[in-house]
C-alpha cells in the first residue's frame, strides 16, 4: 500500500504519523541548542578539535547519542568545515590550505575564518540534524555576502515546502536565487530523508526544475542543506575520504535545517532556541 500515513511512497519516502513530529522536534531542538551553545567558543586561536570535544560532551550530558561517531568509521561528534571546505571537515585535522592561505599544520582557527559546524544527535530514536555558519573574528565583506546568500537560499527552499509542491520546486527556489547572486550551488552533495534513520530517501537536490521529482506529502521528514560557493560549483574529496573542498579553492558556505511537511506547509525542527541560527543574530 502506498501514500497513506505510516507507509512508504512509490519513491521510497516514508510518510510519518502526526505524533512523530514531537519526536523530531525534541531531537532537532537538542541539535539546535548545541549549535547555539558552541557559538561563544568560536574565536581566533580556538581549535576545531576542542570545539568537537565540547559538542561530544554536551551530547552525552543530555542523554543523547551522536549519530556521527562510528558512522562509516567516522570518529567525531561534528563536522567542522572552514573557508573553502564544502562539507565533512574533520575536527582536529590540519585545515586544508585555501587559495590565499599559507599552509596550516594544525587545526587552529584564524581571524577572519568562516566555518560550518554540522551536528546530528539521536534522541529517543529520532535523528536531529542541523548545521550553520560561524565567524571567527572579522570576516571579509565577500565572505559575509556568501553567508547571507546561503542562509537566504535555505529559507527560500523552505518556503517551497508544502503538500502538492515537488522536490524540484525546492531545488529551483534555491538554485535560481543563488545563481542570480552570481554564486554557485554545489551539486555533488544533497539533503536527505531522516526520522528514525540518519539517511533515507529522498535525495533533496538544491537545484532543479519546477514540477519535477516526487510530490511533497504531509508527514515527509527531510533536510534541506544548500552548499554555496563563491566560485565554481565543482568539488573534490581529499585523501581522508571525508573532507570535500571547492576545486577552485573559492570560499563555501552551508546552512541546514530538518523539516517536516505539514497539512499547510512545513515545520522546522531545528530552529535556534536563542535565535542564533545566523552568525550576526543575537
């Protein structure tokens, strides 16, 4: 049977029950609170390894489980991606050298760095997944512009989430906005379904054409997490098999929310409790 509550659509997308929204809200709010709490610790001279240690400590203190520790051999409670690292940056590892940087031999954060921190927790079997951008010290104006465009592209994608629309509508809303700002949407990584599993159908592309892909239905849970580059869209994965960087070494930014489709639109599970989702908000 298809297209009924508690079942799976023809595209393999699970339709969740109304009561499942509460479980996703609990998991999403813990992930969001941890991302709120880490903000004061992001500063020049701090290390990505120390940020990850704090995140793991807070996950455990809240009786939750890190979804990333042990996932495909990954050893950390977060991904921390600086500057031209697109996603899956490994905390505690030397930061890859960007186009205008001198070689880094450690994981120390420098003045002017921008970074994405991505956290996924498991609370009572439900997965809460979110990421956002942070600024260490004073960023360059073009870095701030990249952050702003990336954040706004996520929100435009979320505005397209309602029953009857399609996943292509989400991708088109993001892509058309970003490209109008003369920036590029990464195509090599995408959002994903989640719930009582970390990754599930559908693949949520951040580019696309209106009316294409699966139709959105009440009860679908998934992430939207656009990665936007100042330069070209192409990426490459480093020898550690995790860290993805821009091929042209241009800056990259990402924001991510977990959402659920409601009868009239969507619920964002990972809203910041302290209204700190954007690095300039307080």
